C-alpha cells in the first residue's frame, strides 16, 4: 500500500519556511533600514543571525511553529 504525500516536495509545504528566501528578505530589510537611518529591532537582528546559523548548518527548511 502506497501512501501519497500531502505535498509533493518541501517547497510546496505551507508548514515549512524556506530558510534562504527568508534570510535574503530579512537581509534586504535590515540593509534598507540602515541605509535610511532607521532603527533595526533586536528581534530582526536575532532572527537574521539564527537564519545564518541554520544556513551554515545546512538546513534549507524550518517549521513554522
């Protein structure tokens, strides 16, 4: 008996976040805020650092919960 997966691949699973895409989005957000002399929240910097650590560890997707 073959069980069909709910999602054909990790990229189409809404329960997962693409680490590289989120890292790039956050990097651009931080760069834009710094360029326009706006404050970047510590939470954004912490999330950016965490995503960098995930990429360095070879993780491509992370759960949303």
